C-alpha cells in the first residue's frame, strides 16, 4: 500500500498489493477469506495502550493532513475535521480533543479474535534512465491506450469502486494480456523510464510507487495508475511451491538473491504472477507517495486498510511491534488500501522511502491490535 494524480485504486479482479513482498502481500499465508460483517467492540480510552506524546502528535497530524478532503466529501468526519483543524499542536490538546470527540472501538475478526496481522510497505528507489540503453532495458509503462476500464457500479451500485479491465477485439471485451505477454510483446503505452533489472520492476509494481534515480541526480517519481486486470500471485509463494525456498526464508532480499543466482529462470519466476501494474509520473517532491486518499503518506503513521471494514480517512489506534520486538503504539491514519490487505484486524504500515525503510517493511509480519476512533454519535461503518 499511490497526479492530477490517480488514486491507488484496486481493481475488482486483481489483488494488487502495495504492501511489501515479504508480508503485506501474503506470500505464503492462507488465501484471504471473505470478510464477514466487521465487529466493533466499544471500548474506553483507558483500554488503549499508552504511547509517547511525540507519537500522539505525529499520528494526529498525519490524519489531520487529509481533513481538507474530508470536509468536502465525508459527512461522517466533516464536523470532527472542522474542529480538528483548530486544535493546537500539542499532545495534551490532541489527547483532550480525541477523548472529547471520538469513541474508541476495538476491532475483532469474525471469529472473535482481537489480534491480527500488521505488515509494512515502502517507496523504493531504483537506478534507471529516461532512454533505453545497454544498461537499462526494462520499461516502466504508463497506461496503455487500448486498456478498457469498466466501472461496474455505473450499472450495479452495490459494486461501488469495482472495475473490470480488458481489451476490445471487435465488439467483444477480452481479458488484457497477462504479465508474461506484456513483457514478451510490449504494449502501446508511453515508457516513463527504463530500469536495469526486471526484479526492480517487479518489486516496484508490488509496492505501487517508487522513485527512479537518474544519472543527472534527479529522482523521477512514479505511482500506480492502473493494472491489467489479472490476479496478483506472489512470486515468493511460487518459490516455496517449487521447493526453492522455505516459507521461513522468504524475503525480498532472498528472492532477489535467488533471481541473481538463477538468471535463466527469472522469466519463469515472473510469469508466475500474471498481474502487471502501469504507472503515471508524479510531481518531483520530497513528500511521501500519495495513497488512496490522494494525500501524501506519512512514514510510520499512515496505514493501508481494508476499506470494507475501515472507511478511508479514519483515525485509528495501533498496537504492534517492529520486527525486533520494539513496541509500536500510536494513532495512525487510514489513508491507503491494497488488494492483499483483507480483514478486520489488518493493517499495512507505511515506513517511508529508500533502503532502510524497505529493510524494515520487508520484515514486518507482526501480531497487532487495532482500535477505530470514530466520531461520537455517528453510525458505525456498515451498520444497518
């Protein structure tokens, strides 16, 4: 879990994952079950684990950064956001505001468990070129001119946000080419940049956004624009099924090591994932990539969630740990989504840009708990 930017929309028949390859995409976990009606258990503020004032300040500010958007199109959050914009930038004021205006609800799965999976994702940086050359021959495609996207909710309102993707052949809409076909035959699309390694492109597609480091010193930013409509299948799971890696070994680093050691099988590896992501160029800046709310993500405080459970733009309370066991307890902003982020107690934490963030995100597969901080008096999400 990415100008005018398009939102990181997730198509109906694609499990595009902007989470990390290791954990956020469920490399080797069970197939996500259909989400049942979410459970919101009312809680007291005293039930929430405590956290540092700095985390309260940063988490609240990350959420408040989208309030201008919520004021315009979200009647549930509009009044709360209007009040939030005037809250002084102090932890004491923020705590008082939250406890006055928001009601905590502990999230529980359909089975009744209040513990779920917390993973991580990041914005990678890969070396590349604006021109194809001997070192850079892997295209980063923009959206093809022949990609047809059908908004299904235009006919079926209950399928709000769902889209079907394909290609017209005569008067018939056929499935768009899979990733192997696109790599083999190309597509009629602009090339935004050229990368050196096909594994760089694979990881870029999985994260959903990234930067291309050019020799000039410029970092070209790209983000998710669309997808070929094919289902996402983790390459790490394929390596496990082939007996090349054990489940415990799988990580981005180990997958790349395997690819470097078996260059003759890289095409086979990549063909195991039929999903293919198309990108758009984003404005050059030092802000975080933009998530589904079209606001910059904040490292350590923005999360991707399952929007069937948590409405985008919500404020949440997260309790989990880093891979080394260090506690992570803080308010976080639900500002992104991802096809593999499925379930009631499920979140993908954005860790930032570059290798250090990637190292942390790549090892995040932690247990955690979540609370929804919901405007007092407002009807709960999906309540009848």
